[in-house]
C-alpha cells in the first residue's frame, strides 16, 4: 500500500486533512508531529471519527538525522503534505528568528528527504498572507506579492520560492502550493477542531473561549480601517473545505493532471467577511452574547483580503460547501465538546 506522509498531522489543518484522507482514499497515512503545539489526544479523536488508527512519529523536522530515520521505516511513500510550521502572526513579529529557523529549516529538510527517498508529490501549506496589503481585490494566483506584513508571512513567501526552485531542478517531482485564506470551524461531528496549548492566536477560537468564560473579553484590533465597518476583512473558510482541497490536490498530482510542475491555488470562499460580522454570525447561530472591546490596530495585520478561487474550482474540481454560519456553529460545538470534557475530567 502506498503511503502519504502528513507533517504537522496533530495540528488543526493537518488533523482534519488526515480525516479526509482516511475517509476518502485508500492510502496508508503517516503523521510526523513533535507535538509542540498539540497532543496525542488528536489521534484519539481522529480514530473516533474515522475508526482508523494513525501512526505518528514524534520528531522535530528541523532534526535532519531523526527525520531520515523516520523515512527509512515508512513503506512506499508517494506523497508529502507539509503543514508543520509556526503560524502566530503576532509572535512572529516579536520573535522573528524563531519563525525563520523553524519554518524554513524544516522545509529544506523535508525537501531533502523528498529528494533522497524519491517521493514524487509534494503539497505545501502556504497562506494568503503572501499577498500582503494588495490594491486590487479579489486576489488571484497571479496577484503580485506586496511586502510581507509579518515574518510569518515572509516565511511563506520564501517557502514558496524554495519549493518552486526545488521542483524546477528535479525531473521526477511535482508540487502544489495551497494558499489558504482563513480556516475556521471544526469537523461537523464536533469531535475535532482548533486547539492550542497556549492562548489562541486566531479569531474564532478566541471568540468561543471568550464566550465560554475561559478567556477575557475578545479584543477587536482596530475599528478605524477603510472597510465597511472599520474592522479587518478576511476570507473565512471552513476547515473541512480546506482539508477536502488537499485530497483533491493530491489526486491532481498523482493522476498527472497538473499542467505545470509547480501549481498554485487560492483556497477561499471568495467572500470577504469583517471581524465584526464574524462576531454577529456567532451570536446569531449560538444565541450567545459576546463581550468584546475595541483595541488599537495590531502590527502585522493585513487590512482587507479575499480570494478569487476560480482556478481551484476549475483545475481541482473543488468547491467550498460551508458558509459562515456553519463555520461559527461548528466551532461552538467543538468548544462545547471541550467544555464537557474538562468538566468530566475535573469531577
């Protein structure tokens, strides 16, 4: 049986992609995750949803010797989906070297393994942050990059260049770069979602934890931007739609449907939603009144961005299925699951 390796498999997007792979393909799925921002319980939840077990190697991908040992034990690897990276925009501004070291050294290592073990297909987890503050919306895959607004975004810009250069130099390899917009929500079962060991850096888990009384009132960073309600605008997309795109991208490469050795796709709904509109949707579908405060602008934030997703629809046969209300309700169901779990553990 052929094997697909998922780096960062215990993370938010990685775990949901593993679920989709297990439920919709016949590949052997192997995770590599050092659990720096996750726990082994993620794999218990994956097994609960899929009724299938996933092997995880607890290895730091920045350690090339340890990584080589892992790959020596993996049977018939034909593809790598590379998620493993630090992703907190604010932290990257305050600690840039941590991000450049982790996100880029690990990428070079995984590409070296890809080359040495002759693994032909590579999918790179990129981000809409590569575009920066663009002048024209929606952004297409050909929209020129502006200056990166954070070291995190810069690691994604450089990461794309590294992958493209590597693929260009290798005759037997191909890659897809997936530029996510803003993944939110949880698996529709309510059993898997976004979970951080530290205080969440993303909007929606902060909303749900604030509504649960776990965190203080949410701070909306800025209400004086040149947008319809003064808050930043993002293209929020359901995590299951993002995960589904990875399965379709993998099939796209394996079936040799790619027209270029390195293909790039935007993954978004094509609809811009403001932070305040997210809050309104959450309050509507959960019947929870959210306390929040308006704070100053935050360094590193892009003002307004949303996708043109036509290329992914045409080439991958991908269509996002879920709307904003689905995203908010599924995120809340996940939070309720966590709240109930914590209550039982504390009895």
